C-alpha cells in the first residue's frame, strides 16, 4: 500500500528523504559510535522536517567503531 506525502505545514506533496546517524549514551559519545539511526523526511517547499527512528544492527555499530 502506497501512501502520498502531504506536508502538515504547507500542504506540499514533494519531499526529500535522508538518513542521519547520531550517538546515544556516554560510551558511544566517548568513542564516537553512531548507534542511533533516523530517516529524515523534508518538505521541498517549506523545509519542514520530521524524523523517524530506525534500527541499527550490531555489526553496523561495530563497523562504525572501527571506521571512526
């Protein structure tokens, strides 16, 4: 089932999607492990952005640790 995007601020139907990663608690901040993943949906007209929490894998977190 496909859903259409409608910006809640301006009503525009065009958007851009990006992925961002952030650090979590103290340990991940000390070692710069970006173990939180979000999808950002931004309206192309007014730039209003919503974040949706994603999931990360243990392997991805370990790889991030060694590539930081």
